[in-house]
């Protein structure tokens, strides 16, 4: 697979799976004609492309024809089906690619012209004489424009002076492009100082462009023109409603209008001033049985306020206080983590199983295997299995209420304040799961999402209203509206509506109520163009499709204040933090205070319940400055109020920064490299979060990879442990993506991991795993299939090297090895890496301690007897017995050997020093004299000359020689010999 194709597939790396859309796709034909100016050395040109939402052509793509209009150009007309755009790369058919500096070209329909990295829409070699105007934001006394029309020559350095009248801080120049429609430019002060845009020319087009802080805006307004003063106030909101449910009040109103545009609403409750960017607001935490009067006014960009609409409402009885709980606390590095997809692990309650609308189509029905099968009760029933393996922490997939056709994984949150009822049972609520786990000494790490919601937005924040009509074609899809009824995934359509045909009932079966989502008339304040107008396209069933029937970022169905409104183009570019990853992942505008408050309030609930940490999904798609300014401090404040400052730091936060490459820095983009997120900011940015995000991206990208902070927090000083410096720590730890990507074998992962550790604030806190619910090593789409010996060696390294070892459910028996991890609803779950695991652990099991099983019967006893399970149990026992393996800094100084290192932890009355060799022998020189005891064999060596040699030659085997100190004596032999540890 080409590097370019691998890059395109990165569009799936930040989400756990591809989703079946909830509305059928159209089949209207959309065409695009692509003109491409190829390098002069190419004699053949192929276009490799994928329509938006569709599949890529087979490498190297389809051949383009020479364009007769002018030399060096090639053309191709393509049918995109219903897509309105596509991703494109070009190659010469012999392995040479135009990869656009690592980014796919993202283009629309109609005429597309690509030359020199710039995209335009004019047919090449036309006879028109084109011109372009550029405004440049400058701090120089004199500014020069050095440029070249595409296909033309560069001006003589330093270029032409930008002396056309503009305004303070801006300079302007209009240039002639001849027949060119695009051009390249750089700027300088005429005395050798250049704006080189991170060593890239600015790519500009015709018309007016602005260049400000490295950001190009095409077809821009004149930045020097002052708009006439707006003195007209918006109209007042109408139809204001206020309803109380306990101590929560929900407001709603009809949108106001304005001569320029309404930007939001001011809500006044007594002396408290609130704000909303939508036609609704949820006010939580009020006093019980109290009358509140709300006044709502519309606000425009000029600050004009409408007259107020007013409503009084009385709250009800106080909400019952949550039972709550407390996290276990303690250094998270002492734990090892077992990662499960709750809905696929173990089924404790069949009454909450749900197959969804794709149950039959996916093939799950034929296997009697509903997507929502496992649940909290099933997990509670098997806590002893997890503890018996030796784990002391469980990472579970998101628990919030999801809304999608295929959402068992939990990453399509709809109501972030509610737990999905498909996971809970009587006697096994989420709170009861947390309590049961804690009673057994097991932590719960909750997977959380702040970057996106489901396609249907977020309940309590914003839910879009789509076009729909219950005509004869569509009544199978649209639920009949019922006043006051809301979405409940436990209430699926049974496919037994007497008013519908058998075929329509088959289509309807498994769909929950959606009457709250659609309207046959445009809702008040609608901004989606051509609402309800037929597109001319047809669904797969042959039914007419309509504009605004399908939420997406570009049809203005979501307010820009709350949701971003673009598709992602460059996965290492600035737009990676501000655009949608996929059609079923509505990208939240996390730089908006309303969004921030919604999310922080939601996840406070789970902190209050006593979870022990958060795994942050798609962390890279929120700017680091937003994490550092808003979310991380907010979580820490909530934790400190609950636990105090010291225990609050035990709450473990680790982020998924999906960098699926083998190098230290992700394609040279520091902003999209995992270690970047472990650091505080190094500069001061604007108060506005959106502006600050762009400033931070540009600041760090311009500094580049060579000027990033470094740390010795993971490293010994000689043989000595030193106090780590956390003064620059952001509060977010990371999944070790580099080791993950290189775990094709343990040796490869070890050397790559070491190479990155100086750029992480403290790599001893990294989460380390081989494969997961997304990918295997080297971005493999299948579960790890290196073999049992390789698995044993990988585990041996993970459990003794720095970082927190983590295992994806079932890997202890190589469950589904080599199977495709995910294929969405296009194949049965039973054939994938997300298959149901409960059959493997059926029966009874009791854990006597971590890594110790007191009794087991049934299939689970057979599972626990597997050699790799025994290996895992003993590794957990050894790691728990040697503090240096949990929290120790490491060094390879004076160590000869391949996977060999020394580790030490000296703090809190502990002094633990260990010498480790994995799979092969090693010699340790310059070490402290004393008595060393191997935790694997019990062998004792007395060192008098500062040197110890280990003889070992067995894949997956291990030696851990522990120095007996007065503070921490060596534990001696830990556990009993296994197939691999002997």
C-alpha cells in the first residue's frame, strides 16, 4: 500500500469504527473535470482518488489523458456519484507521487485545476488576462512581494515593493498573472528578512486574498474597509417557553431576525446573565421549589439588543443526590490495564441487548449476536477473571448515551449527561459497576470524548432538525411524532406496523424513535439552503432524497458557534482541530465557552461517581492550548474540590494522539505528535480561544521539531533516581503511539520507544499496548498475529520497561488473531477483532489475589490454563512485587545487551533497583555492589566489582535481578515457573 493511500486511510484512525449512516445515500450523478500540470519528467499521469464518503481507486488510480489545450497538462472527467467532493493525489504509474507535501488535494466538483500545489477552477491556457490582489499583514517599514504566476518566472529578488494604499498594519499589491489562475508568493523586508511560511511558498489564486500570520484567505473582503455602523436591533424572540424538571429549567424560543445577523441571545435570570448561541438553554443546579423569571434578548454583532421576551417558571423538588463514590487513588503506574469494549465483553443481562437497524444487514442476526450484547452486569460478573489475570485497572469504552445506527463502541455520544441504558441493568448501574470494581481493588478508567458528538448533535446543547415527511416512501424511516417522547435506544421498532408493507417493516425494524429530529417544514431560524427541496438523487431503495435531510458540516444545519462546519483536509494541518473527521461525528467547537461548560459539567458527573481516570478519545483534534486553558484545569479543580490537591493528582488522564507513523515526530508536525500534549504552553496567546488555537499552531510549527522541550524525568542519573520536574507538565499523559506502531516485534518497539522518551514530559506514565480496537502494529487493520512466542516477548517487555502495560481484551489467548479489527456493519461482528468474548469466559472464577485464581470451572478454567495467560499472570505478580518496574526511571548506561536496562525508584521510603534482561543476556557495569536476587528464578548474585552478567537465550523469558536494600529488600522468586518465565 502506498504511503499516500495509508495517509488517506488515516481518516479512520481517530474514530473506533466506520459507521453505517442513518439515512440512505443518494445516487445523483456529480461530475468533476480535473486538469493537472504534471512534472516535466512524467510521461504518464494517473489520478488516485476517493469521492467524499466513498472508496479509493486501486493504486495507482486511473490514467489521465494529455490535454490538447496546452503542453504539459493532463485531464480526466470523473463521475463522483452523489459526492460533492473528493480527495486526490497524482503519480506517474512507476512509484513517483505528487503528495502535496504530505497532504491529499481536497477538491469539489465542476472544473478543478491543479498546478504547483495550488487548486483553482479555471480551464488552463485560456486567453484571459488575469489579475490578483493580495493584502499582507506586516510589521516591516517596507514590504516586498516576490512572486511567480504558475508556469511563469519569478520576479527578481527582493521582488516588487507593496506600495499601494492600504491601512495601518496592512500593505497591498495588485499583479498581472497573464493566463495563469494561480501563483506563488513570498514576502520580505528588502533587507534579507523573509516570511518563508515554514519553508513553503504561499499558494494564491485570482481575486483578492489576505495573508495574515501564515493564514491565507481566498476571495477575502478588503481588511481596510470599515463597514457602516449597524444601529438596527434584532427582533425580539417569540414563543418563549420555560419548563422545569426538578431543579433544571429548559428554555426554548423562536429565532429572532436581524438586518445583518443574530449572533446569539442574552438570558437574564435575576442578576445572573447567561448566554446561548441557539434557540434554547438548559439551566441546571437551581434551588428547589423556587420561582425564576427569565428574560431573553437577541444580540447582533454590533452589540444591539432586542427587546426582551419574559417567562416565569417554578422549579420542582430537589434532584436526589447522586450516590457518588471515591476513586481508589495511588500512583497509576502501579497498575496494569485491561481494555475492553463493554458491549462486546460479557453479557450479564440479555434484556438490554439491542441489534439496531443494521442487525440483519450486518449479518449479526444470523449469528444471534446483537451489537449491544455485553453490559455492566456482565463485567461485574467477570471482575474476578480480570483480577485473576493480574490487572488492577480496567479501561472501558464510553458510557454516555449514544445515537447512531451502529454505536456499540460508544464514540457517538448524544446525551453526555446520561449513561446508555443498553449497558445498565437492575443491580448493575454504572455506579454499581464502579463500586463493585473498587471493592475488588480494581480501578475504572472511563473513555471520554470531547471532540465530537453523534450526527444528531448533543442533547442539552444542540440537536439539528432535519427535513423529513412520512410519505409512502419514507414512513418506514420517520417515526410518527408523539408529544413529549424522546429518543430511547431500548425502544426499537418491532417491524410490525399494520399501515406499512412487509418491505417497509423490514426497513423500519430495529430503529429507535426519531420523531424529535425531523420536520416537513423548515424550523424557525433555519439556515440550511433549499430546505426540503428534492436533490434529484435517489436512495438505494429508489426513494427521492431532499436537501437538509442529512446533517453534515457544510449544509449549515449546525450553528458555527457550537459545531465546526468543514470536512477535514490535512490530518497534520490546522484544520485537523476544526473540521469533521467523519460524517457521523459532528465536530464540537471546543473553543466556545458554552460547549466547554456543557462538556465539563457532563464529565464532572462521572468524577463525582468515583471513576479513577479518563482516557481521552481523539485528543489531537482539540488544540493543546484549549486542553491547557480549559479542560485540564477544570478537571483538576473538580478533583481538588472532591479529594484535595494531593489525591487529585492520582486521577489518571491519558490521551489518544493518533500519530500512525514510525518516526519520532508525526510527519514533522509537532502539533500532531503525541508527546506534544504532555507539555504546558511556552507562549502567551490571545484571550479568544479560536484565535489562540491558530496562534499556538503557527508558533509551535514555526519553531519546529528541533526546538521542542525535553525532559529527563524518565531517566536515571547514572544509577540514581532523581526527583522528576513536573513544572511544565500539562496534566495529560499519552498512549505510546510510537511503540504501538512498532510492535511488529518487541525489539523494534523498544528502540523506537527509547528514541522518543526525551521529548515526553515523563514517559514512565505512557500507556503501552500492542494492538487495540482501532489498529494493530504498523497500522495493521487486523489483530496482532505475530504468534504466541512473539506475544510473550511483547508482554515481557511491556511489563518491565517504562510505561503502564495495557492489554486489549482477549489478547491473553490471542483472541481473533489475524481477524479484521473492524468493518462497520458490512460484516458480522463475530468475524472481526471486536467479536463477543463472553463464550471464552463462561463459567465460574474466583480470584484470590492479583494474578492468582483460587478456583475456576467451565470454559473460563480452560481459558485460564493457556500458556500465555500463565505468562501474563506471573508478569503481573513480578511487576507488583518490584516498585522499580512500576515507577522507576531507567538507563542503559553501562549496559551491554539488546533489550536490557536498569531501573530505580527511590521515594516515599522505597529504594528499589533492578537489572532487567529480556529474551537475551546482558552485562551491567558500574552498578552498586551488593546482593541481587532474580525475581524469576530466585538466583542470587553478589556483586563486589560493580558488574553483573546475565545468561539468557529464550524468547519471552526474563531476568529481573533486584538489589536488596535496607529500605526495600529483594522479594526473591515471585510466582512459579511458566512456559516462558523459567
